[in-house]
């Protein structure tokens, strides 16, 4: 009879309410004060093989079986940890270096646990509100030998730390004391130990983990690593199921059961929203009190010059436009390191929406060149068309009309396909989420029904139509010189819209209109409003095209365009409010 | 994100909620629906799940509209997940929508067959109890459509004996309908047996057995149908077959009661067939003329162009009451007001004869009463030069009748009349001459002094 081994069983005895258990020879628990033998038996974990106290402690935590139906004891933050791990793994498969997972994200997460007082600190927030006796009981004989070590772990700058802990650590770390005893008595249920409490918790100054927050963590680590993935790419990969997010919980270990309140925490029925994740990224960065991020310099993917090039290629615009975008970047100072680098400790913590900004710069350049007033761009196109007919051997002039026709067709097709794919998206997981054990059979029956019906209808579907998942790519459109149907404009020249004057090139078009005359100064969150019907059709088309590429709201892009203009025409804004004209001289 | 609203309400089991919210008749404004939804969720963004599934629904509807069964099936594959919608209201609405769309797809899809349809129907019946009866009934109709009478009957019997949860009023009507359809199937067999019986000689040894069979069937059927037809509604096929059986067994009073109730009960929707059935019954029973006239009077008010109106006219013509005879004229004019009846030679013949008779009987006022409201448009509607030519070409007899009426109403100067007069026809020559004389004498344009 091994008293020490029986310590992990913490339920009160049903006869005398004492918590003092021993083990019988068959491995069943018996009460040492009244000799009542329970039905429960010790889980057979061969701890003898690895005589290590830490492993033993782990067994008590995550792996401890309450009973086979209810699965392991686990905490909500462990669930998020598992999901972050899955996401990091997926990012690795997309070609991101392994450091992201092992060092950066791992350390951000540890820092989060510490800051939110969930672990790596003296008094974890977890047991507040629970039965204090249980807590005391637990602490009194907890063998947290590793605690100080872990603390010191985080106290040094986390990013310098090498992969001290192995990857499997992420799964199995179990830093919390267990208080399962109170759980069995509560009626509002959840599969996790603290699901109910977690969903009710509201603490000022503490960022609570949610599903969208996991993506904020991912993006933050990508940003730290200066990886070639923008936020819009990340979210698109989520939507295309390349990164686990919706139903990520179904890959939890079999014994981590989810139900009840866990459903509200892990079950999610919306794709992430750009602005929301962007806001959360800043929130998390500030909460973690992170130092200034590595500099975004001209050779980084996120630098506007590189992103502009990428988006110019994506939407089939001439490479020559890149000179102009670089010029705008220079004039506005948007390419400077201080402007681009995220610094959470700065007074006004803000990061740049790199992708949206790059696209906005392109829109501004298009406006500089073609005015986009539903008039000039077409007359310029006429000129280009005539010129191209006469000089068939030369490098063709860029013809806006032709570009519009091709892009419109490609965009409509893409959008239609996207809408169809969204309509066909399957949201429900193989593991249904239910509220309680009473609902479990109902939920499983429903699931089975759906699966059966789907099986039946899949015989009616053309098997060729349902091709597999497309592979992830940061490009959505593909333009090559060989494709005859879809002209590639990358090599076309801007000669038709620029004119030489001395050593500098001027835009033929000397007019400009501002997307926004007034910026909001009230407390509303938006910078300005976008009422579609007030703008020219070409401008609308271009905004629609780009906002579709980034999967953002058109109004968000419009705001960004206005902000770029504000920087470009700062003087016009501050000195006179006359009809603004474009800066004429543009040197190359 | 975290949606606990449903949890707070507690798990709702399917049979607690009534379908009526969904099936309730009324107008549907999609924009209003979305507006209400946003108000209900407090202006929060709709979940993408809700957005994509509603987009999916419209894709299915579009595919069905374009008869793209395969595409519809593809979208349907995804739409099944609404059965697991976390919004309990939508989850309960899902089975009915899925049944309607799915059965439509399976009905037309080239790869579908009876077996697939049956499996689908059986599955859908058992998702929630609310739709069991409705689906059973529609399943039976599908089987009927494919000529599988026995399976349909078995299906209806199963549905009839099915009991689950509370009995609600809407379920009551469904049960009645199911029973009535079963009755209709029984009538069908009975009717076939009756045909057999009529072919058999009374002395045939099989006669008694078949007769016995016929009798048994009738008893069951009447019980099945009679409950339904007491509920206000349009039950034409049920009423018709029920009456046929009652009549066959000599229960005339019963049949008359059923028909009178069906036609005259104010709770029932206005239904011309109800009056036609009653009239035909009375005719078979050789009922007094006045009774038949009162039935047809109502039909005249609902459908003045019905072909029975000519019979109505003959009844009225024979009546002694002056009021009836005036109505007789009115009915004829009424029939010819309709474009579908313009070439009805009987109607024109009746009108020609009756006009002459009326005018001879010094009832010029009756004619004028009818003619005043029509003189603006009948000449071009019936008596144009074009019609004269084409009528003469197609049907000379019709042209003659019409010409006579035209002459009487418009005078001998009328183009239609003149055109027909000019035609030199050997056989009709005498008739035309007679007509000319009558017109001169009776035409309302030159009233005799």
C-alpha cells in the first residue's frame, strides 16, 4: 500500500469526507480513515521507468485521468497552447524558419503566461475563487522543484534564449496546481478545468486569450522574424485552411475533452477580420511589454518598396510604375525605419499595415498618372491605343482601358470562385461540441446524420469537380508573357503618360483630386468615410480590386489612401485649402 | 465569438418548438429579415457561418432554377451543416428547408433513383419529430407519382399510426390529410373493382366475391375521407370520390348533405367546383328546376363564362318567372363577353334565337339594358369587318348566327351583317333571306313605330 502514490487522488471520501487515500493491491483507492474502497483505480502509468519527479508531476496534471469518460484534466490556456503549437507547425510547413516556433512564439507565450499571472509566478491567478482548502492542500505538498528555474528562464530577455526546452514541452508543460475536487461538484460544466471560470473572468489590464488572439501571436512572431508574410496573407491562409484556426480544437489529444463553456472559447464560426487582428496584435505587443522590434529596412519584405513591387506584379501593372511608388515612399517618409518598425513600448504603440499601405501607394500613383476621374484615363488610353497600332515593334505603351478589361474579367472570375468556395466551406468539426453530457448523444447523432446525408449526396456530385485544396501562395493572380488570352502588362512602358522636362520626368496629367477633403476628428474609430457613389467608377474598381486581394473592407483601403495623400500633400492640407494639384516635378 | 446565448436558454429539444413560425403564411422581405437579424444581435457582425450558409442557400436556389442538379447537389453537401447550426431557431428550421431542396434535387438528378430518394426521405423523417408527417405525406406523393401505389399506401399507414409527443392542431390536420390520401388510394382500388364488377354478369360465380370486396372498401374509405372534408379547405378530389361512393350505395341524402355543406358552408373558401359538383348531383337526381337554378346562380356570380352557363340559360328560358327569363338574356351576353367564348356557336345560336324571341315578346328594354354597357366595345370585339371575313371562311354557320345578332343589335347597316348578306351561298340563301326580313322587322336600331 503506497500512500505517496495515492496522493494524487484529491476527491473527498463519500463516507467521511476526508481526503486521505491509500492504494489497495488492485490499484484501487481506499480511504485511510474509514476504509471505504472506491470504484476508482489508479491510472496505470509506469513511472518506475523514469524516476524523475518532474515527470511525475506532469502525470498528475495533464495526463491524470479523472475517469475515462471525462478525459484528462486540462486548462484553457493549455488548449490555446496546443493551438498555437499547431499554427506554428503549419507556418513551419509554409517555409517559415523553425526559430519562429521554438524561440519567438514560445517565448512570447511564456511571457504572456507570466504577465497574465497564469504561470511562472509565485501566485498563479488560477486558483482564486476556488476552494482555498484545496489550494492550500495542493501547495503544501507540491513538488515544484522546477519553479524557480522556469522563472529565471523568462526574466532574461526571452528572444536571446536558445531552445532550452524541447518542443514536446509545449504540449506537456503543466505548471498549475490541480483543484479537480471542486470541479466535480459544480453544475455548469466545461471539459476544461477552468472553462466556466475563464469565460466569466474579466480582469482589467489583462489581455484574455481568445481564438483571434492566437493569430495576433502568430503575426507578432512573424513580424519579429521579419518573415515574408503580411497580415492579409496570414489571414488568407487561415481562410484557405492552411493554418489551423477554425476547428483547431479537433486536433487536441483524444483525452482532452471539450464541451460546455469550452465551446464558446474554442469553437469559432467566423474567419478572422483584418482590423480586429491588427488591433489585437498591438494590444498583445503592448501587454507583453515587448521591446522595439527588429528594424524594417529596405531589404525586408515588409518594406513598401518591395511590397509595392509585389502588388504591381500581382495586379498586372507595368514595372515602370515602381519608380513612381518609390518616389512617393521617399517623399512621404514612409520608407523610414522608425516609421516602419513596431515599437510596443513607445508612447503611442502602433504598427504599420504594411500590405494596405503598399497598395494605397499604388492607388495614389495611379491617381497621379491617370487621375481616375472617369475621363482622363480613357482619353489617355485612346492615345496609347493609337500609338500601339502605329508602332507595333516598339515596347507598347500602357493602355489603361485594355488593362481594365483584362483585370475586370480576371477579378470577376476570381471573386465568383471565392464566393462559391466560401459558400461550400464546411464549418463543423468531426468532433461535435456539446453543452453537457446530456446533450452529447444528441450532438453525436446530429453529426452522424450530417455525415450520412453528405455521403449520400457525394455520390451525386461529379467527382472531378471537387479537387483537392490548392497549395498556398502569396500570389493570387498569375501573369505570364506566354498566356495569349491574358495580356501581361509588366513590360509595358509609361511613355504615353509621362513627359520629359530637362532631366526630370513629369506626369502629363497635372491635376489631382484628394480622396478625402476632411479627416474625422471625433472619437469614432474611422479616419474618414467612404461613400462609394461619390467616387469615380475607375477609382471604385481599383479599390474593389485591391481590397479583394487583401480581403479587407474597401473603406479601410480608402482611409489608407487618404492617409498617404495626407503625407504627400501635407503642405496643401495645412496651408491652403484650395483645390489641390499634384506636385509637378518628379525626378527619376 | 463566444456565444453563450443559447446555453443560457438551456438546450432546446426539437419537439418543444412548433413549426408554425416557419410555415406561417405571409409576405417575406429578405432585406427586412437581415435588418431584423442585425437588430436582434445588437448590431454585431453576423457570424461568417451564417453568412456562408445563407449564400450557400441562394446558390442552391439559383442552381435549381437553372436546372443544374449536379451543382445544386454540390452545394447541398455543404448546406447539411445547418442541421448543426448553433442558432437554435435556424437549426430547427433546417430540416424542412433541407427536405424541400433535397427532395427537389433527388427528384430530378440524373444519378438519383427511387432507392436514393427513399433513403433520403427516411433519414429526413427521423431528424426531429416535427417534420415526420409532412415528409411522410410528400414521400407518399412521390411514390404515387412513380406509380408505386402499394408503397405509398404502406407509407401513409405508417404515418397514420405514428405517435410522438403532443398532438397539436397543425398535426391534426396533417393526420387528416394523410388519412384522406389513404382513403383516396382505397377509392382508386374500389373504383377499379367496380369496373370489374360492371363487366361481370350478375350470375357469374365471381360476382358476389367482388361485390363483397367493393363493399368493404367503401366502408373504410368513407371513414378516412369524411374527417378531412369537414375542415374548411379545397378538397375537390376527395369530395368527388366520396360522393361517388355514397351514391353507389344509395346514400343520396348523405351525398347531398356533403355537397351542400361543401358548397354553402361560409367557412370554406369560394370554390366554383363545389357548386358544379352539387349541380351535377342534382341533375342526376332529377331535382326540381328551381333548385338547380339557385345553384347555378351562385356559379354564375363566380364564373360567368363557365360552359354550364348555357345549360343555365336553357333552364332560365323554360322558367315561368319573368325575372328568370330576363336573367337568361343576361347570362348569354355574359358568356359572350369572354374572349374564350367568341367562337362558341351554341352561345351565338342561343343568343340569336333568344334575342328574336325577346324582341318579339316586346321586351326591348331588357335588350337595351344589356346592350347599353356593351355597345361601345362589342362592335369591334365581335362584329368587325375582319371577323366577318374570317368567321365566314372558318365557319359559315357561326357567321350567319353572328350576322343575325349583329343585324338585330346594330341595324342592317352594320358591316358584319352587310358582308354576310353579300356572300352568295346556295344552301344558306334561304336562311339569309329570312334573317334579312327579321332584322328589318325587329332590329333595335329602328324600333317599329
